C-alpha cells in the first residue's frame, strides 16, 4: 500500500511542477512590491484562477497523502520496543586462563 501512495505522491508532485511552470512569472522582486501598484493582484490578473486552484488542490493532495502514508509504515521485523538483544547474552564472567 505504501508503494501505491508513494507513486501517487510522485505523480502529484510532477503535476504540481507542471502547474507552477506554466504560470506567468510574477517577477519584480522587492522593487515590484514597493514600486507602482497596477491592477494586478499578486502578479497575475484573472488568468491564473484555474492554475491557482489546481496548485492549491495538488498541494493539499500531496500533504494529505504524506500524512496518510505514515499510517501504513511498519516496523522492521525483529525490532522490539526495548531491543534487549544485547542484554540477553549470557552474563557469566569470562574465565581467565593461567
């Protein structure tokens, strides 16, 4: 199950990268923020509604899948809560040979 979730996360990340790359650059850096204020809100006019919704949806899907994937992780076999393997060895003192 974890492999299916991992594949879905990778596909959602690829789709998110696509949505981000096709958006118009907002540019300007700090000079655009303090310079002239045009009719644009946050850089792009109304053309980015679908892309913005898609971006937020994919971010939500990736976050949800990452949280859900934790539920399917399993402990490796042989690992116990206390891991007493080292303490279960014989505690007899070593014999000294003369």
